[in-house]
C-alpha cells in the first residue's frame, strides 16, 4: 500500500479516538438535581434552587432563588388544578409536557398573584417519572 494512503488511513482512524479522549467543554455543561420524597421536593440546577413542602392550604415554598417564587409563598393551583401536596404539584406539571402553565401563588403578605412557567422551565423542574420496573421473570 502506498505511504500516502496508509498515512491517510491511520489519521482517519486516530482522529475520532483523539476527539473522544479530549476533555469536554464544561462551559455548556448543565447539571440538575431533583429529589422528591413523600412530602417535599428539592431542586438545584446551575445555581438555581427551589425547595417545596406539603402544606395544609397548598404547596409551601421553603427556599427559592428562581421561577419568580419566594420563600413563604404558597402555590395553590397549577393551571386549573388545585394542589395541596408536592405529588399533586408534580403531577399537574407533568400533565402539560412542553407547554407553559400558570401557577396561582399566595404570597407571605396574603396577596394572590400568578406566575407563568415556560415549557422549558417545567421540563427542567419536573422531568418525566422513571419508567416502572420490569415484570418479574417467570418461575420455571
């Protein structure tokens, strides 16, 4: 095989491997953490934080530095759906994938306001639930 052809083949094979081994550009890295338990939700994404807890009259905002929510706010509706628990809140958000939704929020001062979340904010905050586990293997 002539040397130029051999060199071209070696370069063609080595280039993808070299690119795969190169460190990724971290400037576009997006990291998001969502933790949900029986009565609370904690979300952290690129410095944005939100912590919610079940409340007697709605979903209480415990911590927030995003989404136009403030600590002490109580979310009482997601769209047309009344919510009193984090689970209801997540279910209402997940029922509208990719679409914006309006939250009805009562502030610490008692005033009611609306907060609109975009489809992108919802997708980041309320990803689809994990798939159910596979069925058990048949017993032989």
